[in-house]
């Protein structure tokens, strides 16, 4: 059994994989990382733990302490020049966030072709993957709540308020909500145009993260929603390594 963990800024997503399929997935708030040991103590003992963390050193230490009683080796994933069929075009491959690298590997395993890999969480990343598995590059923009909070924090009249998407907003709340959605969708659609201009015809779009559903409903592209794409990549990495654990 493999335990995969994706530690993000807001939530820690985790799942148990038996080598063929997920047996369970869930998540907790990142602030409760130290309590995960109690949660995992009620689950089947893993033979390997594979994890990525973008939430900082303190969260990494909290996870290591929580996972230590399980007695399974913990493998922290870091971005590489090449892995699991995906190659990186980053000048310094290690600079790419481990979660983005895992998501690229997850998308390549699921789709096996040119695609936009979008993870919409606290921030939204839009990464381009070519038809031969080359990570061309990507962008990072503030996510839905960060955009709203930035407006509230840095202006006098645009306080946090309820609103919904409209083509022609006629309230301030709707104007903010619509602006956020259009900004995020626009980033994705522009990357799709860049990919087509670069010769990557009809790239697929795979969406993951807490705001994926909101974005997909307004995107002028066909999108595939995938829960926990980063976990998919982490499991592929675990299964490709030496001494792969299985349920048997």
C-alpha cells in the first residue's frame, strides 16, 4: 500500500493506493498537519509514503513527526530534469514546485498527449505539456480568494462581499466575482493559444483543485476535471521507483 500526501498552503490532500487503484482519499486543513498521525493509525499500514510539500519547513517537520509511528519510509518528491516520461525545460529543474511536477506526471499518465495542466488552489498554475512529454513552461497567478483579498486589502471601497459571475455585472460584488473568474479563465485560454501557435494542436485541458469546478463552468475550452491530480503523479513516481510497494 502506498500513502501519497500533497501538502498545500491551505489543505493537505492524501490517499491510499494499492498499486492498481485508490482505496481512499481525503484531506485536512494544513494547520492540522500534526494530527494526521491519529488519522493514519486507523488505516492499513503503508509500505511507502510519497509526499510533496509547498507549505514550508514547519509543515514538513509536522508531517515527519506525524508519519514516524507508521514505520514506513518517507520519500519527499522534488522536481527533476526528467521522470516518468516527462522532461522539464526549466533552466533549473529543481526550482519548479514539486506539486507542479507531480501534476505534470499525473496528467501525462492519464492523457499521454499535449495538454494544459491547471491546478486551481490558493494560487492557480497553468502548465503546458507537449505531445512528446516536454514541460514547455507555465504561469502562476493568484487564486480566487487571493484576488478577492488583495482587492479588499489594498482598496478603500472594494471590501470582501458576496457576488456571482455575470456577463454584465451590475453590483460591486458581482463585478469582483466576475473579474476573478474572467482573469483565471483568460490565463488558461491564452496558454492554450500559445500552445497552438507553438504547434501543439488541440491540447487537452485537465483541471484540478478547489476552484476547478467554478473555472470549468465558464471556460471556453473543453476541460477534464480530475480530483487530486498531484496525488496521481505522486503514485506514478512511487510505482516507477526501485522496490515498488504493492498491496500483495
